[in-house]
């Protein structure tokens, strides 16, 4: 089964783009659908069972706007560094992992509410 992740990104000029990711392949679009369409053109032998995850990083009651903004910045920097075949600093990687762990915990809480 293929997994395609679609993430919303903000550009420096405050416009929104979407990045679709499947393994090593990535595509950008001005909507989640456009990013997905662009990515599908790169894939070969796409399985019929595909899981698509759309991450909408928005502040909510358990995740502060400051945490949301920092996570968005780190995710953008992470994808830029991957595009340039670079790594995040150790501190940035640790902070990203900690925020991602919080998101994972909160996703379970939100499902129970």
C-alpha cells in the first residue's frame, strides 16, 4: 500500500501551497488536489489501495498557536532541507520530533472527544 501525505505550507509571501509526498517523490500545488495530481504523474504502478493523509496544521485547544507556528516553520525547513539534500540542525530535529510527538498524542485525545 502506498501512503501519500499532503501538507499545507506557507511561503514567505504568505501564499499557501501544498506538498504531496510519497516516499522519495514530492510535488507542489496550489491545492491539495493539484499537488496530488502532480505527484501521481511521477508514480508508476500506483497500487489500488492508497492511503492519503492531509495534514491541516491549525491551532486548537490542546496545541497553542505558538506551537502550531513553530511546527509549521520546522516542517517547512525540513522539506526545504530535504529538497537541498541537507539535514536540520540537531536542535531543530529534536524540537520537530518533540512537537510531532505532541501532535501524535493529541490526535488520540481528539479522536476520543
